[in-house]
């Protein structure tokens, strides 16, 4: 299998898909598809032999940590899991010093920092001082790797994605306040690939205004549609793909108890078989996981034949291997 890596993206940061052109994203998907085939065929892919990725997690993770770390192993390199409470970050070491020092040792820095109002700023500060690429593993604004995997999954199912209807719907999961980064990254990138996006949320759950405006501008530039509704069912009506998931009312309030109370106010915003029946016959259900089963979605749907959540989770591995091979 030809695994020649284009060199034009070496050294590039990946903090939002918005900063990568469609051609650059296409080259990533092309490589991800080849890496997926190579893995299925048992072919070794030592594209990052002896290279090191530092993975700094301010927040918990199952998929992101294991797909990045496994990805580095499969590319012949090494991923090091770093927790800020075990680093000198816990004693106040700043982003500049962390970035400069890790740049002297390794080949990439990946960060998950989802604190509202802080995460993206921290990634940007590390990137400003780092001499090696900085990769987002999710911040308060973006979760770009998740959306790469989502798009790969949709393309595997449908081929040409132009004109497909994607419903992105808020769901009620009052066990904790989730970041805005998944829906925001979805509405930014999917219209660029020609999908028509319907975003549904109760009024208190709007996304960052500048992101909603950028999504509309992206859709206009691509000739696709982006619309916002406060009706849950609108996201499902005649849809090809739905991604119903929870997020916090963070633009409205950052008070955790008030946020949980608002999330709890809308228990009917839950994906079930009745809602799925509103979509096209081939409608697929997606969720980045972890899902709050019973609150966000019924078992019948998430475990049913329309659910592609494990393909979606698997594709995190393939897109991130492609990303790392391109930039590191
Ligand atoms: N989807 C996702 O990012 O999963 P984790 O939080 O488990 O990494």
C-alpha cells in the first residue's frame, strides 16, 4: 500500500478544522482511509518511528486517550500520557515554559483542556511557544478530531456527502455539564463538505454566537444550508444522519447548579425510536460517546441497527493516525 506522506502539513497545529483548507482535510481523510485498510490487512505502518507525542489531559477520557496512544504505537512511535496534577503545571508552571521544554524533547503536544473560557486560550498559548505541532484533543470551543471521525463515518456510509441532512440535536443529560465543543465543531465543518445542518436546542442552550455565525458563513460559501430550531423533532425530520447529544447552557450561565437545573428541565429531549422514525429509511444514529443511556438515548436506538457509534469511535484511531503522520 502506498503510504507516501505529503510534506506540506509538517509542523502544522490542529486546533480547529476551520484553520485547515478543504484540500488539506481531504488529504487527511485520504491517508486515514489508507491507514485503516493497512491495519485491516495487518500491514505495519511505521510512519512515526522513534517519535514522541506528549498527551496532556486536564479532563477525563476513554476514547481520545486510547486512540491517540494506540495510534502512536501503531505508527512506530510513543505516546506519553501526562496529567497536569502530576506535572509542574500543578505548581503554576506556565504554558510558555511547558511548551518550550517539551519542544526540546519530542515531536508533538496534544492537549485536552475543556474548562469554559480557558481551554482554547491555553492551547493557543502553548502553540504560540511550541516549536512542535500542537493538536487539540478537545477544548472548550472545539473537538476537531471527533468531527474528523464523524465525517469519515458518514462518508463510509453514504459516499458523496453533498445534500445529506445532518440533524445535530441537544439532549437532556443532567449528570454533568458537557462542553460545547462537539456541536460547535460539527456545525463548522459539516457544511463545508456540503451537508445541510439543522441544529436543534432549547433556547437556553445556544452555542457561542461567533461559532453559529461562522457556521452560517461556511454554509453560504459552500452552497449548503445551516438552520437553527428550538424543536427537537426538526433535527430528525427527513434526516440522513442524526447526532443527538447533550451540552451545557454555558453561554447562558456558567453556574453548575443552575446549568444542571436547566438541563433537567427538558427530559423529553431524548432520542428514541419514535424520533428516529421521522428520518429517512437509511437514517443513522451517531454519538461521540460517552452517552447517558436512558436520558440522552434509549438502549433500543443506541444498540439498534441504525447506530454506528462504534464505527465512529473506531474512526478516531484512523483519522488521528493520519493527522499525526501528516504534521509530526
Ligand atoms: N468522544 C470522546 O472524546 O470520548 P472521550 O471523552 O472518552 O475521550
